[in-house]
């Protein structure tokens, strides 16, 4: 988290605060837990062997299957997708299309009203290629499962400690800018009175966040972006395990689509449908497969029903700050919001010949350049 209470971060954090107050919860879905059982099994087998002279069981398994697998994996497999894509293009047209609707090949091509220019390519962000993870890091992930804060208890009670300690690594609040109201009834949008929440006319019932703690430690926001110190200077993060941002790929709670295979299904069903987890780090947003604003964002066509036609309310020339300003129906609208939703729609993608004579977008282009690319 970038900002918190205005209190200085003094030395001497409260010892064992997470154990005393149980403010952490293990992420049972973390991949590290699956390998932890393997470590326990190895340790128990080592201890069950007859005691030999001078024998001491090794700290880590000498032949960790995970390490052995990563050492054998060629570098060209780093970009392989981590999970199977759940939707296939050949079946999409049967999801929402009415039975009496003609196929796109029989319909005349819709008139596109949006600017077709695009400069998107693969992500330029330095992430975590498997080949750079050391054996000690892998063993640490196997041994110590990822811990996440129990948000329902975090920053709800005043701090009972009178000694100097690091407020950024304390589960209690120390002033109004550090306090989180119970429940999840308010949005992550900052209230206009966030600097002085005591002046808010709606008081405790305000439907917007009164400080950065309320904004960032919400279930829908927590661990959805990488820390600003990720990946090369995490030791500089003042919040440690209390940070609201992810410190590695095992820690994050969203789908990391930049690890998926960049095939046709990726561009139709995943490209620009997830908000960028690298927003806090310097990177070229034009070279990123994630969304950064409402003009850049696409609704997942497999989750939201909308036709491959432009929405008359959505103005491509306006910068849209709030989604409802672009279209009052928001995600319920049955038409495309912006040219990305239109041209990467599964019923439009790669069905038109590219109008550019010298297209440099490669496979990122939503149009086909050769007949073998046409869908």
C-alpha cells in the first residue's frame, strides 16, 4: 500500500501480533500448500529411518520434483498458459445467439463507428519467469504458505499498545485515517471528505471509502495489484506481510492473463478483460494485455451478453472517468462499449480484412491479413 496513517513508521514492530490476534489466514488455494505436504512427507520418512552414525536429515529434499521439473523445462515454455482457457471460439456463437439469428457470414458487415487504430502488443512488464527462481525460493514457497489478512477484523479496533511500533505493520488503527469501518457496504471510491472524514455529512453511513485503508483493504481490491516494489526491491516495502498489494504471483488474487497462451481464444475472451496488476510500476501501457481505463476495458464476452454492434451512448471521443458516464446501463448494456469490445468480439474477431496496407500489429491486430487467418 502506498499511503496509510500519517504516523511515522517507527522501529520496533509489535512482536508476534499476527499470532496473538489471529489477523492472518492461510490461502488454502495457494499452490504452495500443495507442495508443503510433500515436504512433510519427506521429513517424516527421513526421521523414520534407523539412526545412523553422524546422520542428520537434510533441511530440504535433495531432489525436489518441482525444482527438477523447472530445471528441465526449456525457456521457450515460459509463456505457456497456466490454466486451460475455459471458452472455445468455435462454441461461442451458440452461447447467446438466438436460434433465428443468421450467422455472421450471412449478415452484412456492421458499420464500425470507432477508431480502429490499435497499438497493443504483448506485455512489456518484467514478471517472474520460472527459470530465474532459485531453489531456495522454491523451497521457501513450499515450506511457508501464503498468508493473507483476515479483512473482517483488520483495523477495526484501537491499538492497545502504548510502546513505539510500526503502525504500518499493526492490525489495529491509530487514528481516523487508519481506521476501517466494519462491513463491506461502502465502495472503494474515495469520499471527498477523505482528508477529514469527521466532516463527512453522512458520517459512518457514507457509501464511499473514508481513507486509503478502507479503499485498499476491501475484498474486491485486496491483493489484486502488485506492490510498487515488485519484483526487484520487495525488501524496501514498509508493510511486509501487511501490504495490501501482492509480492509475488502466488500472492495475487486475479487471473494473470499475461501468462496465458496468446492464441485466438486469448484475444477474444481474455485480452483487456482484467484490470492491470502492474499499475503501480512503470511500464508501457500500450504494450500491455491488461486494461487501464474504461476505454481500454472489455467485458468478458463469455460472462456478459452483448451483441457485436456499437452502443449509441458510448462516445469514443470522450475520456470516460466513471463507467456510468459512458453508458447508464453499464455492464448490462447489450451493445459494445468502445472499439475494443466491438472488434475483439468473438463474432467479429478476424472476420474482416485488415484495412491497413502496412499493418505492424502482427497477431494483435483484430483483422486478418491472410486467408488462413480468417475465421
